[in-house]
C-alpha cells in the first residue's frame, strides 16, 4: 500500500486518464513513451527545519538497496494504477509487465558531505569497495523502461548530493493520450508545489476536451473548489489548499485504508497480484542492471 493514491494531483490524474472523452486512452507518440515519470531527490536536505541525518548503512546498497529498490517501487505502482484506470475490463489478475531496459549509476558523495549527512568523519569499512580517494560512489540512480498491459512506460530517478537553497525535490509525470496530454510537475517553475496541466491534442479538439473536463469536475463531489485556469497550451487544474493536505497526512490515510480492510476481513486480490507483478519486474530489472555492469552487486556503472 502506497501513499501515492492519496495525493490529490495523483488522484485527479487517474480520474482524468480514465475519462475517454478527456484522455482517449494511452498512445505512444513520435517514439515517446505513453507514461514518462522522472524525479530528482537529494541526499543532504532539511526536513521540518532540521538537517536530515541518515545512518551510514543508508549508503550500503547491500542493506538499503540500490536505485531500483527505492523510488521505482512508487513509480511502477503509479503506472499500474494509471494503466488500469484507462483500460476498462483490465484483467483481475496482475497487470502484465514486460521489462524492456534497466540500468543504474552512481552519485558521487565526497567525504565531507558524508560526514555532514551521517556524522561520521570517515567512510566505514563496509563501504570500502565503493570508495576512491575521498569519494564514495553511491549507486542510487536508476532508469527503467517496460510495458504495462501493452502501454510503454519510462522511469528515471536520481539522487543529487545536496538540496539547493530554497529548493526541494523535483517530480515530473507525462501522460500521453489520444485526446490530450496530462502533465504533473513539481519544481522551480511551480514553486515546488505539484501542478496538474491538461493539453489538448490539436486545436480542433480543444473545445471538446475542455467541455469533457468541465463535465468530469462536476461529477466529483469529493473534490470541491477545483477550477480550470487557461494556459498557452491548455489549462491548469487549480487545486484549493483545502484539498492539498500535505505528504505527512497521506501516511495516516494509508493506515486507515489498511485497518478498514482488516476490519472487513478483505484481501484486495487485484492489488495483491499487481504488487507481486511489480516486485517481480523490479527483481528482473535489478538483475539486468547488475548484469550490464559485469554481474557485480554494487559496482560502478557510468551513465551514458
């Protein structure tokens, strides 16, 4: 169970993708994947006004896992939800996932940065094989390509050393449909708040897509206050602060969801099947990425 389904822009994007009059089903365009998800996180960052402290084993991929074991678990989960939303009558079993490509690469962590993050002046012996001089090669980054029920998906996640002043994590999701393109962004251009945009495919269909979006908003009584703001390419879906409750509240929502299932004595079979399919895909991706670097568990691999 992930927090993603409780984030408001993620929920809205899933609903829009599932509306044929708005989205029209996933489509690859000019060699681009139908679903493209990227993110940038930071090893050194401030949380609740304090510098985040990480244990030294966080940098040991034999313990923590490499880049494939971390953020991609959320990204694959998001892709599965989106494909299911756009595919009426999708299999009750696990959505078929076919791995196409996988690779990992390292972020360089200088000793001074490692000390600031962990409080340790020296790299521990367990990390010696990844240390050259005064730098640690931390295999934290990953890129995957796969098909989910026939829909082509590309994921890219990386970790930068330090969060810039006034900055935060970056996220970008592109969903390419026959009628419109749906974009979710969080970065400098959005003041690091999530923004959901809808761009019609072609000027001729803009009026129909706008009307379809307006009809959809009217059907969603649980999200009052949503509004469309025109942009050069289409519209931003403006979310009122009352609906954007923040990331920490999502954990409570996941707990409530889990306890409700326990109380009812239900096992969500399709979700269980999708979870198994997700981790089987990530296991294959890890094996392929490590095979590309000579089979080593945590050796270095340069990014092309």
